[in-house]
C-alpha cells in the first residue's frame, strides 16, 4: 500500500472513531438529563440493579474466590524468598482493592451484564417495541435506557466490593488454613497497611468509572445496532471488545493519576 493510501486509511479510521465518540458523548448527555425523573420512580432503577447486579453475583463471587486462591499461592512463594510471609494479607488486600477488584469485576461485568443489556435493547428494536413506545408518546430513553445506566453505575461498585471480599477470604483459606501463616499477622498486616482514602476510596472511584463506561457502551451498542439477528450479535461482540479495552485504558490513566505520588 502506498504512503498516500495508508495516510488516507488512517484518516478515515480516525474520523470514523471520532464520530462514534461524539455520538456516545451526546447519548450519555441525553441520559444524564433524564436522571431527575428516575428519582420520582425509583422502582425502575431498583429493578435494573437487581437484574444487572444480582444475576452477575455468582460469577463475580466465584471468580473473586479463585483469584484469592491464586494470589495467595503466588504471593506466598514470592514473599517466602525474603522471609516476609506475614505480609501476605497486605499483599492480597492492596492487590484486590486497588487493582484486581475493580478491573476484573469490570471485565466480567462487560461479558455478563454488558452483553445482556446490548442484546435486550437490540431485541427490543428488532421487535419494534422501541418504535411502539415512541408512537404512544413514551420516551424510550427515559423509560428503558436511563434506568439501566443508573442501575449499572450503582451495581458495579457493590460487585467489585464482593469480588475483593471473596478474594480476601480465598487468600485466608490458602494462606492461613492450608499453608499455616499466623492468622493474627494476616489480618493485622492488612488492617495496618490498607488506607481507607488512598486505597479503598480509589478502588471505589475506579469501579464507578468502569460502571459508567461499560454500561454506557453496552446501551449505546444496543441502541444503534441494526434490528436484525446479525446486527444484534455483532453489537454484543462490539460491547465486549470495546468495554474491555476501555476498562484497561481507563485503568492505566486512573492508576497513573491516583498513585503517581
């Protein structure tokens, strides 16, 4: 390919993605303007928190438990070289609360809840339910999309907390119950080394941002997909890919900002 054609292809790629970025920004702003109505009908939001959060709870909890198992084994073998096995609890807590809890939960959230949201909205378009709402003078953005976005934002930090909690429990099972590390040292090192504001709060902020990003991408892909089976399947694939890459990119940016000092 000639340099001119390569430059043209790069320009076309950049323009196409800038257009999508503008569309999703406008989509998000339209949803934010409709959040006020949801406080008058909170049941719409609680239903979505149950749908998004409760149905993702099992996979999040089991994944957190096994991540705790693996972290405890790997951490013990590493710390044992330096005679610092008693710091295993601190290593686990910081790894989960700062990084693995929000990130892995967001990736699982994109694969489980994100695809479900995209498919649901896409099938509503394919079944002309969205068009029927508009005919009946019901705003589908307010009735269907906005509650799901707010539900995802609320559910994501709670799921990340469950993941981190199960990871700490899994680390205790391996480190204390199986390997034989002192239980008092495990918990005391964790309590002394984890700061509420520098560690826990930053993890919560990450999970909220990831919840906004993944839920917004899932709803946007479902809203703009073609109302055909092929269009819905492609939209769910785009949700997983775009959501996962966005989470990893945002994680790098926020980690650099939060822990640079």
